[in-house]
C-alpha cells in the first residue's frame, strides 16, 4: 500500500515524518478530511475559534504534494 504524509499548516508547520499506509488516494483524502475535522473541533473547544484557512497538505512517499485540504473543506456550516 502507498504511504501518504499529512503535513499540517496552522499557526505552526507540523511535518508528518511517519505517514500512513492507505489503500489509495481517496482513502488519503478521507483521512485528511477526518483529521481536519478533529483539529477544528479541538481548536474550537480549546480557544473558541478556528481559522478556516489552515490546511493539511497530503504528500506521497517521495514528498510530492498531491492535494491540499483546508479546514473550510472539512465541513459545512448551516443555519
């Protein structure tokens, strides 16, 4: 299975040095979305706000960036 790395860009840059082996690119996208949702919830609980422009870059094993998920992409606000 391919290895994907999830680099977080929020108030800090956190490089994923370990990565995760996942079945395919779609599984990596779902993992990035779930991670973004968890981070948004944790930040709101801790600070009461969130920057929707923060993001996760998903890279392959060679380090090439495959796509970006912003916190804004991770959920829908309604009401």
